[in-house]
């Protein structure tokens, strides 16, 4: 069995195999993007509820390929620690999910957790505006009504308040959305942490060992815009165990297995003083101090056990496997057959043109991968 897994990983690491998987994802993603665009042109102006129902399922068709990559292609795992009632509530309410942002694939594992819990179609992000320009991933987030910010506060506070109100007004019955939000505003590096701790000392705030000082205004504004219609905020804490393969997209693409653990805790909105900016800011700071303690426990024990939340039984979801087979049957295999015939019968010029198209598709995938790559502290210093 070990030999079989090593052989499979060796095959998965081959560049042609990776290009084929990337090709299927990009082409199917562009098809989904086009369907989303058509629904935005022809359905959005007349029925936003219908548009949101359609995009709920279109989004799942795209995101399921990424959860397939994690759960099936690389045979990676995730353990979830949570109060069962908290997860049950999460499945049937609007929510803001506050994540720790320290891994290259933390957003992807968020998709995997959403898939396992049953939230994938309604998952959205709060992110920088440049993300919306990335083909396939960014365009899908854009059409699914994720919130994108320019990091110009006067503009962003209007966007946050307007976009959350627009979502809450006219969201279809029995459909729910959840926003992934990183209050730190950037992915963790030690250099960024040290820089933010200078600010913490100036403000007489406790120093954090594993997080960057959170930015509180964006969270406060989105909660104000919701006007109490979002029942809860969830604390998501992600960690990868010591025996996990490196937590990167390229690791997954090569078939190496990651081992993630996720801790979830629900905080009712009724306990959050979002109407008062100063008090809400204090609440966020205390939450991040709690996050730091939770992650410190993970570092010490290599799991989230012992924090008062049981490990939930997770049954592997087969829908992403079926969706991947659908795309392979409709796009992958026909394209492969055509490509073989093309190589045999085409002219040299035609081969060069098609080869160039394949390289462009591969470059698009590399662009999406690089979006998640963590720059080293040395590179960050050079870019300053």
C-alpha cells in the first residue's frame, strides 16, 4: 500500500499530469465564469433571489474541484473540533467567520471545511480588490458577491455597509452565506508580527506570539451594516500537525498529504458591542488574544484537543469527487483524445499555437498559486 501511494505520488508529480489537471480546472472554471456572467446579465436585473440560487450551485461546481484536490487527489485530511450545536447553527444562519491567516492554503482548507459542513455554495470572502481580477477564482468570487476593498477607508466603509445590506435584502429562503474574514489584513510572517507588536506596545495591548495585531474598523462596519441580521461570528483556528506535508498548493498538486486541524467556536452577535466602535475594537482585540492562546495550545500539543470542544466525526463528502468526474468526462477526456489526434495529424505551426495556449493556461494556474504563496521575511524587506 505504501509502495502504491509512492508510485501514485510520483505520477502526480509529473508536469504533464499537473498541466492536465490545471487545464481541466481553468477551462471548467471559465465555463462557470461565463455562466455566472450570463446570469448576471439576464437574471440579476429581474430577480436577485434567482440569481443567488443559481450562483450558489455554480460556485459549488468550481470550488468542489479545489476540495477534490485536497481531499482526494492528495489524500489530505482535516479534523474539526467544535461544539456540535455550534456547527448545527452554522449550517442554518448567516455568519462572519474570523480566520487565522498564516498558511498558503488556509483559504482552500476553509473551502474543504465548508464542503464537509455543507456550506460551500454560500461561502464568500472579504478581500483586497486585486483578488477580483484573477481569472476563474477572482471572477467567481466577484459574481458570488464577495466584498472587495481598496484599503482606502472612506471608500471601504461605504462598500462594507452597502454590500452586506444588499446581500441581506433579498437573499433566498433556506440559503445561507458565510464570509471568511481575516482581520489581520495580511498573511502572517514573523517580520509583520514584530512590526505590529510595536503598535501593540504603543497602545498598551498584550503582545501576540502567533498573530498580527487585528484591524478592527472593517469588522465593526460590516457588523453595523448587517444591523443584527447576522446572528453570530465564528472563530476559526487552523493548524497543520507536525507530521503534515508542507501546507502549500504545490504540495497538494504533487499528491503529498497535508494534515489539518480546525477549531470552531460560535460567538452570538448579541454579545458583540458593534454599535460602539471603541468597545467593538476591544472585543476583537480580546478575541485575538484568545486566538493566540488557542494556537499556543496547538503548538504545544500538536492538536486542538483539550480545549473543551470534542472532535466531530467527519464523513468524506463524495460530491466533489463526482463533480470532478463530470468535468473529466465532459472536458478532460475529450480534450485528451483531440490532443492526441492533433499531435499526429497537425502541422508544425498548429502545434506551436496549441502549445502556446497550453502554456498560457499553465501560466494562469501559476498566477493563482502565487496568489497564495507566502513571501519570506527577506523578500518583504527587499520590497519595502
